[in-house]
């Protein structure tokens, strides 16, 4: 028997859930470090261009497709053409068994550090504590070195919390959780930003490193070919960040939009989601530069020696700065890591939901059984990242998935929707919901956005061919990077070849489809 499809109780609930999916840990540490590395305020120019050229067109596409088909990504693409169903599976499989496996472990780290904040357990050497005592990092990815039990337990807690939220239908699970979590997240972020910018040394870091623009970093028309090449990488990085931060190419936004009522302003919701997400990243940057600036001044260090990228920013730099605060160290630490925990959970449940909805749509199993089995399999799969060599695996897997898997998925969905479904069909559907989407959107989906994403893939590939990513041995990159991607692809093909019940592929007639006959 086909289950009645769940739906959002309110548009606000949908927006908070979608924004919660977009806002994650990367909004805090990835965006801020990229701004510092790629020209300060100048980086905001390619970032905004990327939002307009790629971010908004694709999020509108994914919202529109999910709402048009009232289906998860596999069913949506299967209804367009059965030959492309594998792409619909590729996206949520990569999201669930690529990203969520290691993302849950990082959220677990946030929980560990939330507890450590009460006693400032990292001591005077947060870097040594993080790598040697907390992770007990092994020598290489070839040496997993056994599991770290504290990390296993915190990761288990993350999966249990996600299971509790996803176990019930969307209205009573994810929507209710988002209505609670997102206001808390925004409030915590505002408190931390205001606190950080008031610290000694914060204004110098903000004005001289965050907002100060080095325009040579983004000059694509420089006469010096070396500058032009470096600028091309900055623009590519900006597009990659927009693509990743908006949860595009995961199948999440297609799934979330499929729970919307028949009449809904798709374009407006997409615009709000994208803009709020980007404004959050920009606002969180003030907190990052403020606290790092304070730490640099307190220790008499140049700013460039104080700031670090990736997880080190949250688990090394921030703890050090927290320890140096003149007062309320524990309170700041608790607020900061609780903020990261909430941001991580709101993104994590969306990664699970995209795959869960896909399974339910295809096989008709009950939500409770699917969520239970998915979370159990997810926890077991994430154990490899809780090992002493887990950080290496995380780094390699994240690089390949974000630089190849998600971008390739976005490129292909633009081509399929733009040329097979016909972008004008989807545009007409979106406009019938109350929007006024210009013809430029359809042109962008067919030509501009695919060209940009193809260029991103080209840059990533040529960069990796010229020099091994992270200095890792080729065998490790092939096994843990390309190999992981290959497994996800095989799984997507296997799911796609499983037969559908005919009634699941049927959809009601829509006026937009008459455009195909013109």
C-alpha cells in the first residue's frame, strides 16, 4: 500500500528546515578561512557572483523539481526518464554514505568539546591536546590504529539524536526540531558575534583582514599569467563554496520541496534560503576574525600565524582563544560548541532524510523501519572515521566528494532538467506558483551553470593530477577517495536497476507538460 506523503505544517517550518540544512559547520570555519586566504573582502565579489550564477539557479531548480514531481530525487529523475534514475540515487547516497558518515563524527567532536569546555580540558596546548590526546592521531591513513572510544560514544549520541528527529514524519520530526533549533542557533550566533567583536584586537583583525580587500587575488584579467591562474582558483573556490554550503547536489532540497503544498512560491523560498545562508556565513565571519584577532594580539602573534583552516580553526584556535579570555571562558566555550552542535545536527538530519525518503518512495517501506536501519548502518559505517587514522580518511573523502561528487551531480542535473525535461517546463510550473522567474533562469540552467560546474571539475582534476592532494600517497587517494566514490556509484546503479511498482512512477497530468508538445 502506498503511504500518504507527509507535508510541512507551515512554510516557515519548511524554510527553517531548509536553512538549517544549508547552515552547517562549514559556514563557520570553511567560509571564514577562505575569505582570509583569498583576498579578504575581495573574495565576497566572486562569492556573490557565484550565488547569482550557480547557487540561486540550482536551488530554484531543486526546489522546483521536488515540488513539480512531489518526489525524492530518484523518483523525480525516474519520472523524467528511467535512464537517469541512477543520478537521483547518486546524490542522496553520496550525501548519506559519503558525507554523513564523517560529518556525524565531526558533530560528535563538538559534543566532546562542549563537555571539555566546562573544565577547559585542552589546557595550555590545544593543538597537542586535539591531535595527540583527543584524536590520538596515527601516522597515516594506512594505519587506522583502532577506535577512539570517547569519539565512538559521542558519534553514537549524534546518530541517536538524528534517529529521534527523523523517526517521526517530517511535520512532527524535522519541522518541530527546526522550529526549536534554528532560533537557538541564530541567538547563539548573535551572542558570540557581539562578544567576539568586543574583544581587544578584534577590530584590527576584522578591518585589516576580513573586510580589507586585496583585489589582485580575484583579477582574472591581470597581465601576469601567474596572477590570472591564481585568480581563477579563487573564483573556482567561491563557486565550490556556494555549491557546498547550499546543500546542492545532495538530493536534500529536492526532497524537502516535495513535502510542500501544491501552491507555494518556490522562487521566493529559494531566494530566502540562499540569502539567509550566505548572510549567516558573513555574520559568523565577524566572530571568527574577532576571536582570532584577540588571540593573536594576546600572544603577540601576526594574524597569519594565529588563524588556521578546517577543523583546526574550531578545535585548536578557538579553544586557545577561549583559554585566553579575561573572563567567562567556560560560558563562551559552552555557547560556541553548543552552537556548532546545533548547526551540525540540523544539517545531519537533512542528509539522512534525503536517503530515507528515496528508500520509502522506491520500496514503500515504513518510515520508522527505514530510519532505524539507515541510522544503524550509518553509525556502523562512521566507525572507521572514529579510528586514530580517521582524520586522514575524513580529509581525503571530503575532498573527493565535495570537489567531484557533488559538483558532477549538479552538472548532470542541470543538463537533464535543462535539456530532457526542458527548463521551460519547470520554469512555467514555478511561475504558476506565484513567482516571476525570468527566461534567463532557463538559459542559465542549460548553458551558464553547466559551463561553470564543468570548469570547476576541470580545475579540480588538473590540480589533483599535477600534485597529489594533501601530499597523500596515490594509493590512499585512490582507495579512500576515488574508491569511495566508485562504491557510491555502484550502489546508485544497483538501486536504479531495482524494479518500481508501476503506480509509483505515475504522476498526475500538469499543464506545464503541454509545453513539451509545442
